[in-house]
């Protein structure tokens, strides 16, 4: 996908929406690890190069709050981890450096985006996003899972792993390449989406590990402060 001059990898598409996943080449789409009241001009320029629409961005808190966006750019800066809209011209974005970004869309033109770290995935942010989309009239929802940390690189404490498995099933248990206990974050995302009725070939996974990929930011692997973006718009 190419939009506004930025070479976006990997390309992702859903039936009624455009999805962009940025990486290191497009630069920091967040706030250098900190949220601020105003967006730095350099960041604003990088965002416009991806999609030249007002972005709704969130102060991500690893919770399950979903913002309903009623106009382009509305809801920016709200403390939440997901956004949905049925309005054209809205660009919904989340920023990640290992957590799972998830874009969603339905044939009715309802779109959504969610930031799913392990706490959000276990805490129900994806189910809440799907429910909010359905309240706007969405029926056959599709989802795209963007670049995130994969189990081979995601060593995880046994207590937290047991809690995640108790909530989402043993499919989230894995091992690292070194044989240590790991969380399978993509499996957790897919289990949560399945619980919300979005499963099988309705979920697309780009299959990129942020910790392994030199083309993406990773907090776990490299302590990167910068963030890539997943943006969805109509």
C-alpha cells in the first residue's frame, strides 16, 4: 500500500476500509515515549504522509475503554485503548512497539482500531471494541493483526501466564526460542476475537515479530522509545 508518498509495509486491506501499518522507515508516529498536549510538527508531517486525514490518537493505558468517534480527529488524547466510528473521513490510530495493533471493519462502513497488550487482551478490549462496532450496526466484522511481538521473543512470568491462560485458554501458552515460558500474544488476540464472534478467515495476521524485525520498533528487544502506527480509515 502506498499513500501520500510513504512506503508502508506490510500492505493490509479489509473489505470496507484502508489499513496502514508503518515501521521504522516512516519514523516515530507517537510522541517519543511520552504523550503531549500538542503534536510535534515533525510527527504531524509523518502522519500526513501516511494518510492525510485528521488522526484520532489515544493515550493508551492497557485498559478496555473504547472511544466512539463522531467526527474526523474527535477523541484525540482521550485515555483509552480503542476507537470506533461509522463516519467517513476519520483516521483511527494506535501506536505500538510490541503490543498488538488490531484494525477492524464491516461492510456497513463501521471501522475500529484497538491497542492490545497482554493486559488489554486479557481484560477484554477486543470484545469491547467489537461490541461497540455492533452497536453502530456492524455485522460481518473482519480484523487485521499488525506487527507485534511473537512468542519466540516474549518470555513471560509464570503467574501472569497462568492468569492469561485461565482467561483465554491454554492456546496462549508457548515457549521462547531459548525454551523459556512465553505468551503467544497473537493467539491471545485471536482467542479474544473469537470470543467476540470474529474468527477463522475473518482474522488476518501479517505475521511480523517486532522484536525480530529490524524494520520495526521494539521496546522488549531494543528499548525503542519510538512507536509505529496502525491506522484504519474509510
